């Protein structure tokens, strides 16, 4: 299956955005204490993990949604 370059690029960006959103979601779960990972033993505070997770989730979901909406162009 040979995809045109613009479609292959959109798929790559969608995959990257989805992975970023998943990692951000896991970081948010860790930061809120829903996953049993103690981030303080690594020198990070919970709000650092929440901030990073929130940014990654929002940007990843936005990247995925934008490229998904433009996939047929």
C-alpha cells in the first residue's frame, strides 16, 4: 500500500500525537496518585508530574485531532 506523502505524514503526526496523549494520561494518573508510583523518590514533586502530563496530554490530543480532521486533504 503506497500512500501519498501528505497522507503518510498525517498518519505519522496522528500516531505521534496519540502516543503523547497516552503518555500524558499516564503521567496525570501517576501525579494524582491513581497509579502506585512514588515520584518523590526520583526527585520530582507531584505537581511537576501533573504539569508535564497535562501539557503532554493536551498537545498530543490536539495534534491528533488536527491531523485527523485534515486527513482527507
